[in-house]
C-alpha cells in the first residue's frame, strides 16, 4: 500500500505533468492495431543522403547573419493511395498503409500538398513500433490551403495509415509532396544531447531558470517553427479587439510566401518544465497558416494567421505591443536557438536605431549592441524583442551574436512594420487594429480569459487527509484501477450550483505502466445530479504519457462547460494483461468525508454502496477552478473508524445525540452479534466476525443512521 500526505493550494496553469501527443487531432487507435493487422514489410525508399556533407553545407549557411537554422533535406514526391501503399479490408472498414524509409535519417516528417478527408475518415502517421503516433487527423484538419504538414517522427522509417469506416464511400484526397530527412538529429530520440552539445553551457539561459522568472506569461506567446527543413521562432500577437484571432509574427526571410506559411509546423511550450531537468515537452503543435502581410527586402517581418486557434490545453498568450517608435530602454528576447528549448536573452541598456544591410529600409531596426545575459543564434530568426513593459517592439532579423560573441543583433522595428507601407498586404495595422482604434500600445492577453492569479485547484478532500493506493482485500488490482471486482469506470463527483468552464483535469497518478505502446485510458466528463448520466466529453490518453507518483495535468482540447453537478473520471481500456493504471485516493480514516467516488459495475453507484469494497474515499482528481466554484461534499454526521478493521471499531456521533442501540447485518442481510461499550469519550463496538462487508444501523434519540464497514483478518 502506498500512502502520502498532500497539501494543495493555488497552482500555476503552466505546471504540466504529461507530454501531450502532437498536433491538433482526435485521439484514436488505428485499425491496424484494433484489427491486429500484420506489420507491413514494404517501404518506399528515398535516395541516399550523406548526413555529414549536408551538415557541413548547413553549417556554412548558418554562418550568415540571417539566423534561420537548417536541419533537414527534402525529397519531392508524388505519393498517394492511387499509386502507392496497400489496402486491406477489415471488419471495421478499409485500411490503407504506406511505409516510407530514408536510411540514416534521425527523423522524418511529411508535407501533404493535397489534404482533404471525408467526415469519419481518419489518417495516422506513426513509427513502426507505434511508440510515436500522430493522429487521428480528420476532416477537422481540412483547411483553405488544402495542405497538411505533420510533426517529425524519430527514426528513419514511418508509416502513414488511412482508416475508412464501412459506412463511408471514399476517403477524400491526399498526396504526399515532400519527405524531409533530418540529418542534424534535431528530432531524433537523443536529440537533446546533440543540440545541447552545440549550445554551449555558458550561454544557456533557460526561460524557466532565474533570469526568466518575470517572463513566465509572455513566454507562452513564443513558439518554435519548423519550416521547409529549417527552424525559426515566432510570436502569437494580440489585436485591439481582444479577439482570439490566431495571428503570429515572424521574419520574412523564413516565411516569405504562402507556401511556406501553409506548410509550417508550430511548436508551443517547447521548453524544459523546470530549471534543473533535461526533460523536454515538445508535443504542443499546430500545422499550417495563411500569409496575410509581409514585405520583401524592405522590412523583415511576416504576419500569418494560423489555421487553428491554439486550444486551451496549450495555454496560449497573445503578446501585447508598442508601436509608438520610442526607443526602448532595454530589450528582452525569448527564442529557440538551434531549435533548442526556449531561452531568454537580456539587454539592460537602451537600444539604438540602425540598418541591417543595404537591402533593407534605412533606420528600420533596433540594434542590441551587447547582450548582458544570454544571446541569440541560428534558429532565433523572427523571435520577439520585448521592452521593459512586457510589450513587443521588434522581430529578430539577424546579426553577429553567438555564444562566444554576444554582440550586435538587429530587430525589425514593429513601429515601421505597423503602417510604414499603406497596403494591407504590407503592414500590421490593418490586421491588428481591425476596429481602427488608433491605439499604439496594448497589453497582452489570454484568448481564453484566464488570469492565473485568480485561479485555484479544486479537490474533494482536505489538506490534512492522507492519500493512498489500496487493494482492500481484492483478489488482484486496485480499487481505483483495473481489478477483480469488475469495475471498468471511475468518477469523482463535483457539486456545483453554477456554470463552470473546465480546461483540464488533475490526476494524482499512482500506477502507470503500459506493456503495449498504445495502451490507454479514456478521460470522461459527465453531467448528472446524483450519478454520471450525460457524457459530454471523452478523449483517449495513452498510459505511456502519464507519469506515476506525481500530479499529471491533462489539458482538454477545448473548454468544457458544465452546468450544475458534474463528474470527472476515466475508463480503463487495457490492451495487454500487464497494463496497469490507478490513481491515489483518500484513506478511510476518522476524518473521512462522505464518498465522492463513483464506480461502474453494470451500472453507476457510489463506492460506499458497493458490497465488493465498502469504503468511502475521494479520488485524487481535481480541476482548475477559474470561472465558478465547486463545493466539497458535506462531512458525514457519523464516523466509524478504523475502517477496514479487525475486531473492533469506534463510533463518532453528533454531540447533541444520545446513542441507544447498534444493529449489525452481513452482506446477505443476516443480523450478526456486536457488543457496544458506552463511554463519555468514545463508543466502542467489539465483535468476532469473519472477513467481509457489514452494515450498521445506529439508533439515537433523534435519528436512525446507516453506515458500512469492512472486516479483514
């Protein structure tokens, strides 16, 4: 049995416990897995690549002043279900699979220049061992550009799969136009070691270390961009209407036409979760955008509109800006050098006006003469320059600055990008001041209205209560996971009298082991007054992405609105006998509150009414509470403890009541003997009973109480 004491107070929204799967998608399992299809053995082979030669050429290119970072070479292809791959009929429908291999690649990624799926059809991209699975991509990923780029898969082989259910004719249209071969180990299995070796320790300024502590809000606007085999940085940017229109600003020399915008992949929250860890969270990605404004060889900026609004689980932030043109008294850049985790560079002195080169407009840049802390490098192109009031004032063009020489960086002035050129295709003002306010300064904002300072976590137990993981005499398994009692679903009840919006769920995971990479649980949300009734949300989460012995935050892909009482929980959905999942729960101590845990065995019931267990715990499940409040269950009027017990227990009854008698019944309803010992301080019940579940009926002068207990030997 595990036991721990927990203390919960307010918690920042950005404490994330799990790595989420890549790209905006629908969580699902491919037919190749659920139908147990044989592995494919035939792969389309790309031409040989000399990684070292590509690396040398890339290094020479990266020595230029512009700071885009190249890591992959592309192959032009024309692959589709009409000319490649194989179809298989299954009981659920048709499956198309195509294997692609590029020997020596550290990772592969793909661009579909034709992407349109019929509703109900699903597309997946995965590694042959299913350790990495992207998808399902569905008709929700259809977009105006009719394209899709998918995030890299580590390794030199990948499989693309389409699932067409039996009731659907056709699938739509797809064509793979580019296969990218990662020769720099940017997205390989040990990428962090390689990239970190390039990024010298003496200029590593992790955004989540001391120098980034005042920029924890603004960092949420900054993303890493994968574009045509290269890397750069971009920033979500707000507008005067305060809308959630997903505008993002970067550099023209990285995103200079509509095709580059359409095929870009955007990585949000690509950072170390804390200062002293090597773990990286890099699974918050979106694909594709439309180019709305830029200039070429005049001002080095590009404004794009993402195909999708970043979901609430990405914790997006839209940066504020200052386009007054006044010289900033210092500058802060948040960026992704060499495609590395999010870094910060700080200049504490006033910035000066300068010109990057003869190819660009005069006096069009802010120049950082010397970074006091950190620096920028290749891969930082397009990164934001903030002033000391946390407002965007420029975007990185390039410069001489490196780890060993943090001198001279140039940022395109946002004040000139704003309206120096009158056409809507060449300025920011038309897009970022849509209501024509004339404002030249705005503050940043969260598109979902979150203010972490006013948010808290809500749990159904008190700080002083212990959490444990127990089997309580089951033949096998845990009471909050797969077990011999036949429980398949678990839910925690939250009592509310108002409407509440929920961005995600906290789960204090105790056990998380997957024998199969696609073993999963299904997270669910129900509305219901007394039991889970109306299921309003469900999503698959792979056990491999959940970490045991810590609180995991699982973000939903959209805000879930509930009205009145609601339930949060999960269904165990194992694919292998060795799979294990369970979460911590409160123990059955003297201070136990009424049970808020519900279980499903043929039907929903409170766990306190189940003869198979007979305890009254609360699950280690919580929520972020920003828009309303939930209430903990009322404390029971009577307590029995210890429970489970052996040959005695104590009864606590309300002080205003007088105890008359106690009756005890076994699980079959037969009355069994117990012996009550009265005292001023306590009421002790002695017995000699076999192991099992028992019901007490306690008679007082003003009320009849019922409660349950478990005897173990």
